[in-house]
């Protein structure tokens, strides 16, 4: 994930990008359809994500989690979270999770801008040429040190979009479901459960996915060609995390590789549907 803010702001009804990414949007607010002209996207220019290889933010899974589990561990420059895999004979159909929007603060010794992005996605790990992802991001501004929280989605290597009309506050419960209807078509459902607002993006022509990787990640994003400073973020639980597959059998976090950013972020599995990422 890379980001450079652009000043253009417009409604997304039916758009086509430079790489022929076509999509439509719809949404509801407190159960009432949102007029399409009120659903605003702010385009950002992202590069490919790189990877080697209701209330205040609390521990929502404390009452049901028994103990930590052991997982394969791998280090990354910018990914911190769980990545599981499925063979091409049983492709990933959808990926899902709940989490709370984490607060973030400046990390001493890191340059600006600083950011921490929380997302779920398909591919981008063993299939680096394409990645379909959606989530939230906390950004700390270069000049003013002001902090803002945004919802976003991206089909890498295409442009990423902030859902700028989506209300977002620290502690809001977020539910994201990405459903790949084919290797090049998908539906992204971003739901702010706490504020009862939902946006659905239906992509009809996207970069080709292998649908091998299921991702639940906190990321240190790129800014231009360099990694942004990694903001310290509140402990983030991925709850009810699962991926469905085309020929059956859900894929969870059990046995997933837990990516760490050495010295900055750790990730731990607790059971097949719950994992946690936390700042160091």
C-alpha cells in the first residue's frame, strides 16, 4: 500500500481507471439507501503492497479466547498479521473480519508522515502481482501532526480509493467482506457497524487474482517509494476472521503464517477465527 494524497474529490458512480478497472457503488445509512452522488471517493495513487514473503478499543475476544496458539512466524518490512493459503484447486472465494478502528500516536524516531493501515485482502503474498484489499487507515500529517482516520479499498496494482464519505471514529466496529466472484470480478462490502453505514463496491474488471492468499493485516504503508513512518496503534483484534473457498471448507487463521515487523509490531493467533496485532 502506497499513498500520495490528491486534491480531487468526486462521486463514484461508474468509473474506469487507467488499467480498465471498472466498478459501481451503492450504500445504506441506517438502513436507508444513500443517493449515489453522496458516496464520495478520494483517489490516491498507491503502488503495490510489498511483503517478504461497540465502544472504546478493548480486548473484545477476552471471554472466548483460551490461549495463544503456535504458528509459523515470518518477518516483513511492512506486514504484521496473519496470512493463510489455499491451493489453486480450491480457490479463495471470500475473506471476512470484524475489528475496531484503532487509535494511533506518533512513534518517536520515525519520520513523517506516519500511518498504520488495518485491512483484509486476497493475494499479495505468494501472488504479488495482484492484491484486493479494504480496510481503515490512521494517518498523522507531515506538517501539522494532525491525525485522521479513513476507510479505503484497492485492487493492486490499480489506484486506491479513500471512501471519504464514510464516517469513521476510533473504537467504531468495522466489518469488511471481500467476495471474489471470479479472478477478475469482486464485491467489497465495507460496513461501519457502530454508525450503521455501509458502502458496497462492485468491480467488474480487475487485475487477475490467483485467489491463493487470505490476509488479515496491520500494515506500515509506503509513501511514494519509501516506507512511511509506522505510527503506534492500539492493539487490534481481527475477530470472526475467515475465508470461504470455491470447493468447500472455510479457511481460518489456524496455522496461518504470523508476520511480524521486527522491533515495531507483533502478531499472534489465539484460535481459528481470532488473531491480534499490537505495536511494540
